[in-house]
C-alpha cells in the first residue's frame, strides 16, 4: 500500500512532464512538417527540372562554389549528421546555421546532377529544429536531447511517410545496441505530426507493391544467402564514403578547388555513362527494380561510385536513399542467381544494405512493414537484415554513433525488484 500511495503522489508530476513533452513534440512536429514539406518540394522540383534540362550538369562547378560559399558564410563547415547525433547524445549544438546551409546545398546538388539522398538533410535540419525548440522552452540538456531526437524523427517522417520507422530510427541511430524508450511517445507524436502535415500538402509516402514467395526452408536459406552477400556492398559503400572523403581532403585542402575537382569528376562520369541515370536520389532505379525486377547488372556499383564522389568532394545530401538504390540494384541482380524473384530480391537487398549501413536493425524492420506491407514477408527481411548486421560489423554511415557493448556478464545484471 505504501508503494501505491507513493506512485499516486508522483502521478501529477508525471502528468505535468508528459504535458510538457507533448507540447514540445507537437511544436517540433509542426515546424519540421512544414519545413520538411518545403524541402521535399524543392528537391523534387530540382530533380524534375534537371531531368528536363540535362545541360544543368554543366553548371555543377557554379553550384559547388555556391555551396562552399554558403557553408563558409554560415560557419557550418565540418558539421553534418554526426554533429546532430552528438547533439542527441549530449544535448548541446554549437552551429545553428546548418539549416539554410544544408537546405541550399542539397537542392543545388540535386539540381546539377550529384548523387545524394534527402535524409541526411532531414536528420540535420530536424535535429536543429528540435534543439531550437528545446532551448526556446528553456529545457535542460536532458530534455534538449529528447527534442533533438524528436526533430530528427519528425523531419524523416515528413519526407518518407514512415512515422513509426522514423521514430525507432531516430531513437536507435544514437546508440548502437540500445534504444531508450522514455522518449518514445514524445518522438512518435512529433513524427506523426510531421507526417500528417506532409500528407496535407500531398507529399506521397514511400510505398512499394510487393508480394514475396511462399515460406519454405529452401526459400529462407536463399534469403539468408542474399543477406550475407549484401554485406559486400554495405562494407564497400561505407568504407569508401569515409576513406574517399579523407583522401580528397588530404589531397586537396582548399575547399573551393576540391569541389571544382569533384564537379569535373561527376561531369566526366555522367558523360561516360551517357545519361544521368545515376544522378539524384536513385528512385528511378529503385521503383522498377522492386516492382518489376528491371535492372542493369552494373547499376549498383555505378550508383555507389557516383555517390562516393558526390559526398567526398563537398556536395550535400544524404546516404540513405542511395543505400536503398544500391541495395535494391544489387539484390535485383544477384537474387535471381540464388533462385529468388528479382523484384522481391530487390526489396530484400534494399532493406539489408540500409540496415548494415545504419546499424539500426529494428528500425529497418519497421520501415519494411511501412514501405512493403506487414505480411509473412517480414520474416525474410528479418533474416537478411540480421545476417548483414552481423557480417558487416560496425562500418556504418555515422561515426558519432555510440556502441553499447553487448558482451555483459549475466551475473552483473541487476534486475529491478517487482513493485508488488
């Protein structure tokens, strides 16, 4: 009875805290929903204009110089998604000018033919918005961390239309191996709010039509083999992203000259390919791969190479949608060799590579349910993602992710005493 009375005394305080968290989440969701919708429209229009005017690629050097100038003027150089991940860990963010820099930089990258996604900008801008709201409400560092995570989820949800996946991704991307659920409800409210606002502006959620093969022991083994093979592009992509960026900065220290060199490489690459098939997000490759099994065998490697060049020399965007494209193209190519339907293998490859690149296993599975449906196919996705998660190690996109050591001595685990 004493414990029950104590719980009842604490109830008003918990209710007040929940009200404060909900108010902050709604505000963050509204701002991120509106900004995310504007960003989605800007990137979409930029890609649409470029596809109708292929000569825009010749303006890439000009766009590159503008990007460098904007980052220098806003003092946002050297700050990206890793900075936001650190803010979600520590509750502090030093460079508040990242929002206009990443917005302009990503739109210009897509406008002139770079290979990049949108989610890097989503996490960065969303985290910034969350931090602003937390500081505006005079929250301490602990609550500001929560607000940063809310902003990441709300912006991601507004762009992709996956509120639950965005919630678990934002909670899980900060610490590999651990998700803290105290902030789950607040983050989900922010994500749903951002999602609803994007829907009101007719931003289409990312959805695919998919039917998997009937379950069977042999089919599960084939999917397991595909997931294991997907560790190859996962490791290759992540390692090249990090090492190519370090090499480019070491070889060409001047940011102005470096981005001009990157522009030249992208233009030459595009001319050799004879089209802009590998520019932009890669959705023009993902959709036919998943829905009809149509792909070129070399699509995954060429998309990987162009994305690495784009990111390494100073252009802006994100890596998640390119990882979708690389995984879908690789799975669509290698899957039939294992006896899997091409379109289904593309979907499994997409999920597997994304999981390995982000180290977010549970978030990937929830995203699969939201994007592909929640039938028995989730077992296939779980197998492929699980084996890739193990075989790819901890390469990952985000160096700031904190690794939670899982090799714990069971004798040192202290269980909470049951309240009754």
